[in-house]
């Protein structure tokens, strides 16, 4: 499971002409689910994100977590995060979980995150337009495999 986090001033997701979700200041999370990922990975990723110190304290240091500041969160499914570009010029998506499995784990991740944060979502498997204003800019890439190795 891979998550790309962007601290944003605002973000929104549209499908066609319809705005599906929007948030003000908070986190935009693109989530890619890989073959072999589990509900344990989803829970661990959600716990890591809710505790990451990505927001400024009173001295302007990134020292406060999304949970501490009550940050809004927008989660967007993004299977292309698991692309393998090591060979050739066409990315391989063989590592991406099948759609049904990915949807279940995406939903598990969102449920786990909602335990501590207000969460909006994109529309799973839809062609979405994502608009955002990156704040900082702050962009962090997390990999559930790396989280497990360091635990």
C-alpha cells in the first residue's frame, strides 16, 4: 500500500461536471493498493498518517499531527502509485490489487482514518479531476512495506 500525502490549503475531486468532495486546509491522500496488502496494512497506514507531524506549531515548525489540528482529509484511490517503471517505457500495473480487493482495502483505510479524522473521499474507479493547492509545499510518500520493516 502506498500513500502520497499532500498538505493542502484546499482540494476537491470532480467526476465529470459533478464535484464529489472538497476540503479546506488539511491533507489530500492518494492511496494505491498492492497485491498482498491486508487490512492490517490499511490500519497501520491510517495510524501512521493520523500521527504524522505535518502541520505547523506556534513557532512555525512542522510539529503537529492531523489529529491534533483537526485537519480535513480527502482520500483518492490512485492505482497508478504502484506502477513499476523499471523496464521499458510503459508502466506496469501488475502489482496493483484487483479492483474488488483494492476497494475493500481502500474502504478499510478510510474507516480506520475516520476513527480520528474527518474524511471525504473521491469516487473509486472513476475518472476523476483532482484540484489542489499544495501548502508548503509538503508532499510525503509512504509505503506500508517500509512501515512494517521499521516497526
